[in-house]
């Protein structure tokens, strides 16, 4: 006999499990359906384990440059398999944590593939067994997978997606990364810091295409100074697998070159997981591969919702989590619920140096007709950064000259992913330049640069 629920959620990623917990807090009987590991791609094969890998590569970089801090270290070695093993343990630990949180909140978890099977009905299949679920509301949170180009299918030996790139059996001596978005750049940074010769190619005319042009340019310069070769306006044409290497043909702005490599990481975007969900029997609309929703995450089919990567850009875990909360609070009839403003969603890249941003870029602000004031403050002018030996970086702020509204903030440098939340809060509170100027920032901290950047936009910087 089918069990009845108030809310059924297909997928337990950062959107799904957060939606489930919030629904349970609001008194709704909730079930989560998951065919793989709890936590989804982000926790098991994305956000979290990649940061564990990047932490190891950063430590290797520090050890290799210990003489700058007065230490003499010789015979530095690392065990790649132990690095990978640590990353997997971190993912496993946190996946277990999600299980505990769902159990604590009395959320039912059913393992298997969930598929819509009529109004308010889901069939869950696993090991040839079928379970029928009935729910008043159904939230689709099935995420996305790596986009695969024909002829460049992952094989685990020569061609990787992010998943294969996280569990290498040996360190490639020479590596090509195709795509310079967050995933591509993070892997380029990881492998470069462990000693691989890394080449990055990008079809567009700049790397990190969604970032402010100035920040993108500084990032490119920094990565190249670390030894990463970067080619923009470049396409990959073919890959020929040899016995122990792979030969790729690339088109660099009309110039054809062949490169022999040990491996290729394909980081050319994602595709939403909308297949085999039973959507063809609903009025749910798909546009450019993603489920179309309104500001409350409602699809065209009554009582069916979509959150996270499956519902479109930006493809960020924290966006998915917040959508989950907004979605269930709206379902529950909460009065204090607001749709997401995408210009207030921060983006973070955990390369070395880190990159973080929120709001409009300088170019976007000008295109929207704003008359702007731009503030900048370099890391080299900050005492804490100098003491840390981390003087490479910039904090950039963009304001509406007329109202003083903070339009955007863009950062590159050590730990900027931890600082960006200050500007996110400022935007959410609709703070003006005066609110930020009158805020007292602690000394000595990296966060002082945020204050100085604001001051600089209005000709009042003290240390620059």
C-alpha cells in the first residue's frame, strides 16, 4: 500500500536535503528519494571533496616555498593515493552527517530511482523492486552531470570529467584542461600545485567568463606566473589515444597545433538530469535542457516544483539550498518568504588565488546605464596580507554614484571566499557606501581591504 506524504523530494543534494529538513521543521511529513549517496554530487563528487584535494595541493605549495618563512625542508614527497583517500573520507563523513540530520528531523529516506507516475504519485525503483509514493507536493532536485562532447567521452585513463579527475591513479605529467570555468580552473590549480604541467584552453576570449574583466585578467596573469599555460579563443578538435599518451589537436585562433599529453580534463559545462523522470506525462516545461520555474520554484504542473541545478543557472550549491527553503516555505504558506534575487548570490572559485564575487560586474553596471564609482584596494597595501606572505590580490567594489548603492563586489586573493559574505550581507540589507564606511573593521585582518576599497571608490582611502 502506498504511503502518503505532504512533500516528496527526488534527489538529496544541497537543494533536496535542505528542502527536506526545512519542510520537516514546518511540520510537513517528508520523504527524500535518492538513488545514489545522500548529499548528491556536491557533497560526494563536487564542492566538498574538491576542497579537500585543493587543501592538500595548497599545503604542498607552502612546503615547497617554506624557505620564504624561514624554514628549511628537504625531501618533500606526497602520496597521491593518500590525498585521494582523504578526500573520499571527507565526503563519506559528511554524507553520513546528512543521514543523521534527516533522521533527526524524522525525514523518511527511500533509496532508488524516483519517477513521476501520475498526479501526486511517484514510483521508486531499486533492484527490480518498486515502491509507490503519494505526495501532495513533489520537488524535483535531481541536479546535473558533466557535459560530454562527442569524441571526448570519459574513459578514466586519458579523458576525465570532474569525477575521474578527483580520483587519479597517478599524477599526469602533462595535462590539458578544456574549459576555464570554476571547475576547470580549480582542477588546473590542484594539478599545477602538485607538479603537473598544465595547459588550459578556453573558447571565449577570456577565462572565467562570468567574472569581472579586471579580475579575470588578474587571474590569468597569476595562473600564468605559476606556470599554467592558458590559451583563449581556442577549441579542441580531436583526441587520438596512443599506448601511454593521448595526442590532441587544438585550434588556437585559426592556428592548428598538436599536443601530446597524459590526460585531458573536460570541464565544458553541465547538463541537467531531466531524463527518465516521467516529465513527458506532465505540463512541466523544459528550456535549454533545464526545468522552467517561476520565482517560487513552481513548474507549469500544479504541485510540482524544481530546485537547484536542474532548474538552471547559477549552478551553485548555496543557491540550490536557498531555493529549497524558499520553495517549502512558500508551500507551507509562510508570510516571511521572499523570492531569490540572483544578483545577490555570491560565486566562489577555490583556486590559488581564490576568486569571489557578488552582484554586477563593472561592464554589466555600465551596460545597465548606471553612472558608477569604482573602488579598488590591493592586497599589498594590507598589513595582514603582508604578514601572511600573501600580497597578490585585489578587492574591487562598484557603486551607483547617484544613490550609493553597492552594485557589485569582486575579489581575487587568499581567503576571499570567506570575505565575500560581508558584501553579500551588505547587498541584502541594501547598504549604501555610508553604511560600509561607518562600519568598523577589525585590525589586522584581510577584511580591512573591503573597507578600504569602499573608501577608495569615493576618494577617501587611507592606505592607498
